[in-house]
C-alpha cells in the first residue's frame, strides 16, 4: 500500500471528505482526494452507531461514521440472500414461474418473526417467494429459496460467504440466510454499502422489486417496512432490519436526475438506531445531504476516443483510446468546475493491441494540482501486428526517435 506524505494510506481520507471505496470489485476508478484538495459542507449528525453514504453512480463513499465497525445485520442479511437468488434467476438455474414445495424447515420460523406465511409441503411459486422475502421480509421465504438455490440452507450459507469475499466484503461472515442473532453472523456498514451497490448494478431487472410497497400472500397483505418509499418518491429500495441487539437498521437508495441527463443514485446505510423513526429520518437527511452538497460529473463517456496515439509495428498507425464504461466523479459543489482532465499514455505503443488493453491513464486534476480521480485508458479498437516489412520499418523509426530524444 502506497502512503502519502502525511502517513495516511493513499486510499484513505477522513470521513468528512470524499474518499475512495475500499472495494476493488466495485471501483473502475481510483479516487485520491485529500483534505486540502477542496472544502465541503460537513455531513449532518445522525443517531446511528455506524453509517455510510455512497454515491453508487460514481462508486464513491461520500461520508461515513464507524464504517468498519462490526455489527449485526439482522434482516439486511436478506440482501445477500436476494443477490444469490437473482444470480440464479439470471442464469436460468431457477425461474419465477417455477413452483416448489417448501420443506419442513420453514416450520422453524417462529410466530414473532417476519413471515410470509408459507406452509411446508404446500406448493408456492418462486415469484411469490421472492416478493415475500423482499417486500414482507419473510424468513420462511428466505429459507425456501436458499434450499432451492443451494440444495440445502447450510450449502447456501457457504455460497453467501464465498460471494461476500468475491465482492470484497472482508469484514462479513454469515451464519444463516435471515440474520438471526449469532456470534458468527456479522458485517459492517461499509460492507453492506458494497453489497447494496452491487445488487443494484448487477441485477437492475430484479432490483425494482424492492420498491414494491405491499404484497399479499395467503390472503395476508403486508406492507414494505421501508417507510421512505411513501415519504420520498425518489427512494426505490432497499431494506430494513431489526433485532434487539442490532437495533433499527435501514439501507435506502434514491435516484434523482443528473445534470446533463441521466440519473444519479445514492445509497445510505444506517445501523444500530435506537428508534424506528430515527432510521427513517437519518436516512432521508443523509440522502438529501448527498444530493445538495455534492455534484456528480461524467468525466469520460463510454467508447469515446480521448486520444489517438501513434502505434508502432501494427496494421494501423494510430489507435483510438478511451474508457469502455462511463466514468463519473462526485465532488463537493463547485469543485468540478475548477478541475481538468489530464491524459497520460504508455509510450511507445507497440502492436498487437487488443480491445480493452490498458494503454495509459486519465486523471481528473483539481485547481491545486491534486489528483481527484484516476481511471485506466484502454484501446477501443484492436491493432493486429503488421507484416515483416512494416515491423522492420517501425523498428528503424523507433531507433531514430530514441536517438533524437
């Protein structure tokens, strides 16, 4: 890990400043902001024991408090259960129309737990189970889905832990699919922000289920426990959680228009609130802060050439380079107006080059010279190797240029 002159890791700045998400699986860009790079409005105070505000569009954590502190996830566990179920749906391993008969395991769910009221050995569709788990937070639905996807609940839990590591959730371990109190069942606000952003990004076709306000099964209608769905029309997910030990928890996501077109998405994670009312108000307060205090700027557009450098020993004399996905950066209001892009290319570029091969980097530099963001630049087109004559000629050209330099 590289360190700044202040002795802090280069990926870290105080929580009151935009900082790099420490999740390699999420980040296409390296955010290198420092406290002196720009000023900002401090985040509002909240009552949560730990919390995170993430800009999911730019994949940046904007502010946080005790983000790596170990906490109980309670029913927020079902976000990972849902992630793996969505993966199985997307890969056609299971289907929404599929009908199953839940095992006797669903009888373990007690009357005082969240339930969708399925019955053992009574047919139910995967569609209803998914909605029952997400909208009604049904523990029984989560167990039935886990057995379907994993073959057994124990094997599904192993899948959850493997996926957590894959996503970079290094402070997380699951012991069940629902979040019942267990010393081996824990996570952090930072890890849950990672999971939430990946769930939204990886499975947009299923994410919309989190915005459903109520679901009826077995003649029992239950409302979504995320009260922000009724308070703020821009909020479209994600999940609540509560146990006596975990306190009141809420992960909320909102999508609002982005200047210049498109939308900008924020994710707020509040853990360990003492009151149900507090998790709602603190989440709303933090989302509003993120939208009012920060602006998101698209610094590079997908597949748009930002440079056409010379290529040697190839069938083309030059290659278009850029980024394959839109790249955004989120900064305190006004900071982006004073920043500028800066391109650095590998030299010399020698064929063959494949599409997507890194050939340099692009930086977003503040007025004081601080690098605010850095993304890899890649070849947007393939450049095959030239024939013998072309390679020999370019070798001579390289020798001449080297002598001149």
